[in-house]
C-alpha cells in the first residue's frame, strides 16, 4: 500500500463533536415543530391516554398551560383536536361556535397572540357518533359532496374563533377548494390551509383513535384515505390541493413514508409538513419503556430522518420536549 493511501478520508470530518456539528446537513429547530394537542369537553382533570404515555386529553385550563409551555419553548405551531361531550350523525359540535375547539381557539388566541401559530385539525371523525370523517349516505358510505358543505362550515367557525391555519384531514375530493372559497366568502382570506394532502389509511393511527375517541364504529377509512402501496398517487393529491389553494401540504404518517416526503419536496415549491403520528410515537415510547431503545437518541434520530427526507415542518407529540432540548 502506498504511504499516502487513502488520500480521501471521510472519517476526518467525523472525528469530534465540533466537526460533526459544523458539517451537519440537517438541523432541527423548535420553530419547525408543531405540537398536536387534544382538548376534551366536560372533564375537570387531564385524562391520560393509555396507549400514548406522556400525552393527555386536556381540560380547557390545562390546554392553556401546556400551550403556553410549548410557545415558551419556541414550538412553531400548535394543532388542536377536539373531543366533544356529545356526538351525532352530522358532527354538529364541530362547527358550533361554542364547540370545544372553538372555545379553545378563543382562549389560546387571547393568551398567546403571535407567540406561536394556532392551527386546528378540520375533520368530522372526532364529532360523529359513527366515527367516520364525513356524513354518511343511506348505505353507509361517506358522502363526499355533502361532507364538503360541513367542512366549509367548520372552517368558518374555526376562523371566527381565531385560528391562523386550518388543516383539513378528511381526504374528501375538493375539500381544499371548498374550504378556501368558504373562508374567502366569510372574510377570512388571511386564514391559511395546511392540507393533509397525502394521507394514508394507516395502522399507525391506532393510538390516536383512543386519544380522539374516534375509532370508526364500522368499516375502516380505506375508501377515502390512500392505499399504502401508492406513491405516484400522493403527487397527484398534492398537486390537486395546490391547485385548490393549499398553502402548506402534508404527508402522513411520516416515518414509513419518507420516500413520499422526498418526492413531494422535490415536486412542489410550498412548505412541506410531515406528521409523525401516534403509532410512531407509541412504538418508540413502548420500546424505550422496556429498555430496548435509547429513548432520547431514538426520538432525535426519528425527527432528523423526517427533516432529512425533505420535510420543512414536522408535527410531533414530542415537540415541547424536543424544543427544550434544542434550546
Ligand atoms: C382525522 C385524523 C387522524 C389523525 C389526525 N387526524 C385519524 C385518522 O385519520 O384516522 C391521526 C393522527 C395520529 O395518529 O397521530 N381527524
């Protein structure tokens, strides 16, 4: 072997923490993280979610406290999910001006002002007694166009309560355009839309169904959410949503769909979000609780992977904790 061999030594730049920090290609920052939060109507103490250790259904008051802590840690945004006291066939609580999310939005916009970005999930599954994301036809299918009218009304209710960004997650065709028109007609042209554009029919939502009390009472969501086998279809969904006026597009789940995140990032010129969903959270928490994984390192690696795949924004239940660690 010649004395100078190998001349090129990639290990040189890995030698010390300072060198590694200098050449890191991907960085996490608190401002890139969005914290999903659950608020339940009519409870007097926060209710732990068994399948998501560390996550709770908040009361109106504990939500305010946790939101304040997240904003103080520099978390970029909060996205609210409501669990109403009463559910019915059309999800009436979803657009009630006094519904659980509308009240919470008024609280938080008064408390937080511009300290972070206030968002709300826009869907019906948490509000319907059957647990589907829309209105049902007589034969039990989700009626796309009847559901759009409900989404339009929810968007306006959330906007009047102070939301900055609505996030339609029901995967109805035309939902972004319908919501954009409804917001504009109601004088809310400044409210943004973060579209759950590429949303898969995923088993990784399992723990969320407990958190939001929204498991479908029959069937599943495969007739409206995407087949995990498809990736080209995600680009089609994303481009449709952009045509209809989406400001931010999202891929969900994140970890098992990093190829989709990358393809979307390479295709569009708007911010791309990825949602590290409940099952991704619970898997790591469960393995860490058993001593099988190093919890903190696994969390940071999972988030770095999602950012490296191309997500500008990551929704994660660890947002506050990670933001504090990054500070
Ligand atoms: C629908 C919605 C779901 C999630 C976010 N919005 C559930 C579903 O589509 O079945 C899942 C989020 C998670 O698993 O963390 N409103």
